């Protein structure tokens, strides 16, 4: 039966710049001020579909835009999958995928490989095993959403190889496994596992943290108690559910905690040490020390009550029960009213946009509080709500000056390897990622401090600051990093050297891993490098890499530049295709992901 849609419309005009007006196009997703009704829908269809962005789905650019938010990288097959299944089903299927293997097991495999080939059971560790394990996982696995969320969590709950770990890959691999295995569990679970992980305990110096001894002027270490509040749960100032800052009568932000609160909480994180040690104050016994949670020694745990935030008191337990104290403290922080907006805002930033609207933040904060079934902190619900929120997909949002984000340099590197289908002849991948680190200053778990590579509230001087907006990734953007990125692009794409393959043990024969050398394949592009067809390749990489955001002027510049290149041999044709991909990824419309 034909349905007649009766749509009542208000006058929909808006200012996009001073003295300039534009007319809203129906179906682009902004339904503010619009009343939509249907004469007959029988509950089967919603008339709002006429107005929202779903009217433009499925299409390649929309699918590519969605995947730029939901994955570290993707190819045409992934775009087609989203077009067929839609965002919601794609997310559900991604969340149902199993973790293919543990990074710590891959590191152990490299260790055994080195021992066997060197004939030495006492062979030491190499830091590059961690990087190789991470790279092989991400290039050989199809759990794209898990990979994106795990990297985001690793930049929130930070440890770094720039620390006391030295060249040991085991603590890094074991720690990152937390995020791969729990990306879709519960934030309280993640907080628990991070707190008891020996890598975090060593990094923030509360492993072997004893109770107070005033006679020796010894008091609990405060590092973790500070950062678990400042960075991992509640932040430094009180927030409304929409992420806005609560101020006092003088307009000054209200702090969430003070130094006394840090000191009180530090008492909780005492008495933890290695699981396999028979004495307190010892270092790691061996690599296995990093592979299981720290354990509580009640003798070294601070006794007595702990007076935490908002009048909450952890009781004076008799007998002492350090694990119960920690559980109470983590529950208290997890249930603090600041935690939903603080964590939700961060996750929106890492997935969608640096400057989400208050409504976007509030919507996700409410999902954090209650997933619809009374569960708080449900990561599946939170991530899905972010990626399917109207603001994430709205065409109108993409036109706003401060929507989107500067792509992290390392994320650009990951995207090109996925989009340009990096491969090896064996299907096994090696990459110590030294080159990408030297070019961009980024690789997983290598930030200079617990504050990540950049801070969430960083605002560069200029339009962002003038408009009270933030642009976190610009904190690591300077002349050196820009030049490094462009040099890296040339090496990775044009010179076809996308990875940094090195020996797994001293003097390993390079021929042993010739089939693990990564290459990018452009052969399918050769028929389109003639000057009358080159626009096809520009359109292809505009959609695949930049979600169709390259403007006409940029497209014309790229086309004019590549038309000047020789195109006689297959080698010249392939280099021409590579140069197109290079120029697309060097363009400002690509670097800013809208």
C-alpha cells in the first residue's frame, strides 16, 4: 500500500558565517526545528528516515566516513560490508569476534624462536618483539573495531616503554592484552585489571608500596592514587553530565579532589607485589612475573579507615583486607558522578570528534550510567552509542568548522597499510615500527609520560583557542613532525617500504624472513594512470582514504601534478598511482578527519 508522508516543515535556514546564509538540505541529518509525521506507518517505518542521514545510506562515502571513526584502517571490502550490513549490524558482528591470539603469547613465541636458533636457553629479551607482536596482530586480524578501541584505551590508561621496563617486551604485551580482551566488557573490569597489572604497578611506582612508618618518615607512594583520579576516572574538576564544567559563585571551576584526598587514597594502594615473589621489596623474578596480577601482602597494607571523596569512608577492617579496600576505592571512583562524562568525552574524542556537543556528551554519559538494562559502564553499549549517534554521522556536523579531529600520525600510518592492502608472501608480518616512530613520534605504548602523547584539553593558539575549542593532536604537530610525516609517506607509499623488518635475534639471516617483508600493491591501478583516466584514481583514493572530503581545488592540483609524470612503462604507471595516494594523504582535507 502506498504511504503518503505528511511532513510539516519550519523555515530551515541557518548562519554558517557572518552575513552568509545557507539552506538546509532535507535528509542531511539536522532535523532541528522540524516536525515529522506520517499518515500511515503501522509501526513498520519511521518518517524521520526522510529527514535524517539514513536517507543517504548506503553509499561508499558514508561507509568510509563511518569506518574512519570505527577502525584504524579499512579497505574497499570493509566499505562494501558496511554498505550491505549497515552500521549497527557491523558493530554487533565486530563485537562478537573472538580475540585471535594474545600478544604475550606471540612474544613468548619469538623468545622460544630465538632460544632455539641460538641454542641458548638463557637468551635475553628484545624490545622489538613487542612491536612485532602488535604489528602482526593488527595486520593479520579482522577485529577492526576492537583494534580501534584498544588503542584509544591504551592512550587513556597509559604505560610506556619509556620507563623502567628496559628491553623487556613481556610487560608491554601483557598490558596491551587487557585492552584487546576487554574492549567490549565493562569499564569497571578494565579499571580492575589495570590496577592489578604489574606493568602499571611498576610504571606508576605502587608495586612494593608499603604502609606508613612515621618513625622512618615513610608514607605511601601517591603516583597511582593521583593518576587513577586525574586521568583514569574523574578528572580534576567537577562536570555536568554534558561535560560542561561546574563552577562556584565566582565562576571558578570546582575541583574534584585535593592533596589530602590523594594522600588518603594512596593508603589503599599499599601491600601489592609480584605474584611469584616470596619476599616484599624484590624486583621481578623473571619474565613470568609480568604475566599475572600483583598480589596483596596484608602485612604491608595500610591499616585503618580511608577517608575518600564526598565523605565516603572505607572502613577500618579487622583483620586487614587490602583487596577489599581496593575494590571499595575503585567502586567509589567508578560510581562517582564525574566518571561518566569524563570517560565518555574522551572516547568520543578518540572515535569521532575533538569537540562534541554537550548533547552528544550527555547522551553517551547517560548510556555509561545505564545501558538500558541497569548496567553501568557497559563498553559495548557506550561504543555503539558513540558510533551510531546522529552527531557522528550527520552530514551537517561534517560542515561545521570544529567538527572532527586531526588524525593522529600513527593512525594515518595504520590506515594506509589497511587501505593499500599491505601484504607479505607468507601472511606473517614483522615491523619493529622504529621508522614510523622516528618519522611521527608515535607508536603504541611509547608516549613520553602518563599524560599520553597529547592532552585531551590542549588548544593551539589561533581559531581553536579563540573559539574556546580544543585540538589535542595539534600538541604533537610542529615543523619536525609535519616534515617527518611527509617523509614517512614517501618511504611507505612511493618507495614501497611500509614496515621496519629486523632480526628477531642477533645475526639472524635476512633470508629467513624475506617472505615476511611487507609490500603495498598498486597493480590494479595501472589501467587508470593514463591522463584521461587519472581522475578515476584520484576519486578512488579520495573516497577510500579521505572519505570524499577533498575539495575541487585540491583534486585539480593533484590531477595536474600527476599528469606531468611519465606513464610509459608499468613501473612508471605504478609510481604514478602511488604518487596519487601520497598526495591524497598529504592533503589538509585528509589530515583533518571530518
